[in-house]
C-alpha cells in the first residue's frame, strides 16, 4: 500500500488500492461482565513486537447491530470494524496493527500515528454503511487491555414520557413511557441504590460475574430538553435583539415556551406541555425527556436496564422508594420490575489512566 497518509493504512492484510486496509484477520473474545456493552479485543496476540497496539474509542447506533461480539450471519460492531439493541457514545476496544510496506513486501514499517489510524479507519467505515465512527485513537503498551485497565464506566438511559406517539427521530433511541413520570420520586429511589450492595436483584440470568457485589458510584435521574431541539420563533428573535430589548424578548420567549414547549418549575426540572389546543397546527407536542445516569467501575449483566426498570415503576407510582429497598434486599432478580428495553441504553464513557 502507499505510504501517503492521505491514503489507506498499510497493514498485514491485503486490500484494494483505494480503500483503507483492514485489521488482520483475528479472533475476538467476550471479556465483559458489564451491561450490554463490553470493551472488546481485536487480535489478542499482544506481545508480538511487530504490532502496535492502539486503544480505539467508537460511537454507533446499535439498532442495526446484533451486539458487539462477532456472530455468524449477523452484522456486529466487531465484525464491521474487522471487515471494514444498544448504543455507544464511546465504546472501547484495543487492536494490534502491523504496518507492512506495499513496495517492499515483508518489510515492517514504523507504526502510523493514531490520528492517521483514525482517519483511515473512518474512511473505510464511511464507505460501509457509515453508522460507526472512530472518535479517538491512542497508542498504548503491548500489554494494555481495554477491559482490565478501565477505571470507570458511565451509562446513560433515555426515557421519553408522554401520551403522544414517539417521534420518528426518536425511534429506537429511547424508551417511550406513555405515563407521566415523577422525577422527585425517582431521584429518591436512586438514593437507595447508590453505594456498595449485593445487586443480585439486578443481575440477569446468564451473568458470569463471580460476585454480585458492586459499588454504584452514581445513579441519578435528570430531566433534559428532548432532542432534536429546534429554536422557536421567539428564541430566534431573541438572538437578534439589542441589549435594550433583551429583557422584553426573553419574557415573550418564556411565555411562548410555557404555553407550547418547555418551562421551569423552580426545582431544576423541566415541564413540557401535555397537549391541547395551544399548539399550532403541524407542530409536534413535546415529550418530557429523562436521562438516568449510572456510573461504576463495573456492572453486572443487564444491571443498568434492570435498575431503570425499577426507577420507571417508581416514576409511574407503581413502586415506592421503600419497595426499591425491599427489592434490593430480596437478592433475587424475580423481585425486580421488568427490565427496560435495550433501545434507550447508551454506553457513555470508559475512563482510563493514560498518563
């Protein structure tokens, strides 16, 4: 392959002259005990001095994938990365790449800079569906492991509350809950679950973790503006007014938002209209959007989705914070509420010490 960095990477596998090279054909091992989104390994022959190991962060919408591990006859995240339900804002893998000169077959060249790897892999991915993007690449030591070196993982879960049908733009991106959700009740329930506990009640069948004990460093529910969000006519006007008119325009904007869009209830939560005749024809009535954040060093299998299922039941009034405490103490998954669907779950961030 060419050595021009505008063109594909040179690696140990063959590829067409105009397409970025593929990672060498490898095996992949499921190394995760975590909920839905394992950090996966590509090419685990880590001690070969000819290979440069890279830590790769990727984002993707998981709807069109059959998980993140390789499966026969299914399109998976690892399969796309090598040949080229749940979402990821930043999932992580490590990959070993050997750079071979095309002009001198067999000659091993110095490894590419991470920025070159990122551009080349994204070039290839965009030609193949374009629904995975590499967002960061770092060179790491040969023994660096994407799972075992992780210090912390953060998951987000999106719920859309309201009787209106879910927007086409939110399809398979959030859990639609027709009922109203009580934000304060859900926040109180979170306090029961934060900390070091036996989470057997939030551990799905098939979990291979040796212990159900986990430390949940953060669990909270936040109400946010639903996406995609577009400015109203009053908001657009506000950006063009002079300082003298700013206060008047802001007041008008707040009035419009309280009638048809969003307003504040004074408790750091957002309130959205329930529908009615106050919304102009052809304008969609907004749902209330809630985001559950769960942060820990490691999670049990389906733990986050089981936690969200219980929080949703609290939000609708079917459970109380006392019920959540009872479920936690039961230490059996049969005591928990139905598990939340995969469509609302996002792996947000995996933290490492990369000094």
